[in-house]
């Protein structure tokens, strides 16, 4: 297989997951890394034996680069994706694909004009537990979905927000626990059940109001087009990062994803039917283990048009649409049709 040339923009905490996946793969090779902070770009380039830049415009115009990974603060995602597409590159962008839904249209237009691919990092869709739950629901094995709940109780302290200048600010992060930490859970909920047509919810800053302007806690009721109802709660104010819990209440059974396992409760019995086999990766445990699979699927999707699975902008923006609805509902007190 021909290897594609890769550049990674942003050498912060998540970039190592991307870099390790590429250098250990048989589908890509790391050409360069970019960070506005020279010391970060240099340190990464030294570790991964590649070129480095402080200006991403240089990296995306390098003929050796086919794929651009965007691992930067949220407010830069759409601008960088559009420029990379205009330079003729494929783009893999970290979540959230964009901060605001109107930016998604611009990325979609640039993608369609370029004929290149854009994929979004919702790696948890590739977890064994998520895939099995989706298969059970889509096949009808557990009957129609009546309801779903998603609970995220995590811990982010002052140092987390102050360690990167973009966190905690609407202009740069685009929101707080909703658009950053719990967007994965919102994505899984809407992916498992189907389209959300309306939301009612609220947000608040419970703990670190002197440090951040964004919400650290949020809740919502989701009204799905197929009649199912979802309840959602997320906070960064707990004292530890508890496993995310997702429960799907179906006509014939209840599915429950918790701590890397999928359980089915049916006829009074409970059994584990899928296991993410989570092992120590050296990265943060709450990122899960599926970035490697997602990245491999993205490259296979580019190389052999079809054999891989790419999470598109259209799919990924659904979570941003729901989040936008929760903010609007929080500020008006109304149910919001999205
Ligand atoms: N999929 C996941 O589970 C997951 C986990 C963590 C982070 N993320 C996402 O990854 C992205 C980055 O998050 P992070 O935690 O690594 O942040 P970070 O602050 O640790 O790293 C961001 C890096 O981008 C660099 N940067 C900023 N502006 C730049 C520019 N103009 N050009 C080049 N580099 C620039 C910063 O200097 C920094 O090193 C965010 O979108 C975040 O939501 C996703």
C-alpha cells in the first residue's frame, strides 16, 4: 500500500495519539508537525524524526503532504480545514468539527470543491461496545428504542483550564463541558438512536466562575424524530473522571455501556456482550483506545475509496447542532427545534 504523507497541526496533548498512530502504521508517514510555539514543534519533530514549522501555511503547501491532521484549539478548526482543502489536502479534524453550525457549511463547500475527504475524530464510535450497541439497535434485535440516557461526571481543575490559553473562553473553545468533554457522549446518543428534532436544557458554571466564562455543567432532554426521548447530564465538577454511562431503553431489552463494557438486561438476566478490552495506553484513559482504528479507517477510506469508514462533517455537525440548541434553550427557557 502506498503511504500517504501526513502533517499534524498542533503539538499539544492529543497530537501524540495521532503521531504514534501514523508512525506505527502501514498507510501513512509523518512528514511534519506544526505548532505556533517553536519549542513544541521542535520537540515533537525530534521525537518523531520529521520536519517542523511554526506556520501551518508552509506545511499544507508541501507537496509531500497528502493529509492534514488538525489538533488545535476549536476556533481554528474551520479556518485550517478550509485552507488545507484549498491546498488540495485531505483533512482529519479533531472534535468538535467546528464551533458553530454555520462554519460547517463553509467546510462542506470547500470539501466538495476540492474533491478531497474530511473526517472527524469521534473515535468512540469505533469502540467495540458502541459498535455492538449500534448493531443490536439497527438490526431490531432489541426492539424500538424508547429512551436513552447519557451521564458524564468528570473532573477538570483550574490548572487544566489555565494550562492552555484557549480553554474556558467562548471565543476560542466555543463552550465548556458541552462542546469539549461531553460532545462524544452527545454524538453517541444521537448516532445510536437517530436524529434529534428538539432539545430543552440548561447550562451553568458551578465551580470555576472566577477562572472560566464557559459552562462546567449542563443537562438536557432530547426529543428524537422517531419518538424516543433522551436525558443527558454532564459536569466537570466531580472529583474524579468516572466512566461515562450510556443506557438505551429498548422495547425488548436494556443496553448499558459502562466502563468499557456493554451489558444487556433482558428477561431478568444481565450479561456482558462486548468489551473494549481497555488497556493502559500511556494516554489519558478517558480518551479511550479507538483513535488508532479511526485513523486507520480514515486512511483506508482515502486510499481505497470505500473500504474504510469516515465520519463526515455532516454526521459530526449533528452534535454541534444539539449543543447549539441546548445553549439557546438555556438562554430562553424554551424547547428548541433544531
Ligand atoms: N478526540 C478526543 O478524545 C480528544 C481528546 C483531547 C483533545 N481533543 C481535541 O484536540 C484538539 C486539541 O486539544 P489539546 O488538548 O491537544 O489542546 P492543547 O492546548 O494541548 O494543544 C493545542 C496545540 O495547538 C497549538 N496551536 C494553537 N494555535 C496554533 C496555530 N495557529 N498553529 C499551530 N499550532 C497552534 C498550541 O500551541 C497547542 O500546542 C481540540 O480540538 C480538542 O477538543 C480531542
